[in-house]
């Protein structure tokens, strides 16, 4: 029997939420969203694999739906903060929106569309070094220069080349640095 938790790496889930939200998500905002969606405590080793936080499918769907709702809210307020009573989104609203039977323009329900998105994967293997700054900007909002990436890779004793594919270990470390920035 497999005792490992089933789910998705938190970094991948956050990257998908950035795509849905269509803007970088600050660490404090991400923590607030996790709180709204009742994420499990990642200090517990049962929710981790190889040091990576693992998010269940249910929590993935909830936070991705929340990111979509926040994106719609930002579009309505033209990027400003929503004002007035009832502008905070609750987990009950997220679940109601997720389970809404109203079809989207593509003919699928919101839940079906988000479940398909969970089948996607972050491009993590075979990414050329010259594309890493744009990749980091897309997922975290931080766009370092090539010289910064080279310096950081050298400091941390990681492989990095502009013309060759960047190894997964290097991308993972750079992604961690970008989230910390």
C-alpha cells in the first residue's frame, strides 16, 4: 500500500494560479489564499515528498478557482482593490462557483476546465538558459538578468548555461530564490 500523499507540488499549483490570475502573486497574498482554501499544515511530514509540499486535488481545484475569481474581481475594479461589504471571497463562494453547472463559453463547466488544467505540467526539462529569465518572470514576477542567474548558479555550485538546457535541480533552486525575492 502506498503511504505517500497524492497530489501536486505546491510550486506547480502556484504557477498555475499565476496563469489564471494573470499577474504575479505576492507571498503574503499566496499565504492568504492558502488560508482561505484551508490548505493543510505543510510542517507535517505526511503532506510532503522529498521536501516538496504536496497539495491534494481538491485543494488545487479550490485555489485555482479562487485565482480565477480574484482575476475576475481585479478586471471589474480595473486592478484596484475591491471596495465595500461582501468583497472578500470565502471558501463557500469558491466551492459554489466551482460546482456551478453553468457552462463556460467552451461548453465545459468550470470544474471540468480546471481538472483539465491539472493535467498540464510546468515546462521544467529542456528549458534553454536564455529563456530562464522570462520563465521566472511568468511564474513569479521576478525577471533576473542572465548575469544574475550565472552569479547565483556559481555561488550555489549549480549548472547554468545560456545555450544548453538547464537541469531541473537548477530550475528548482532558481524558482525557490525567485519566490524568496
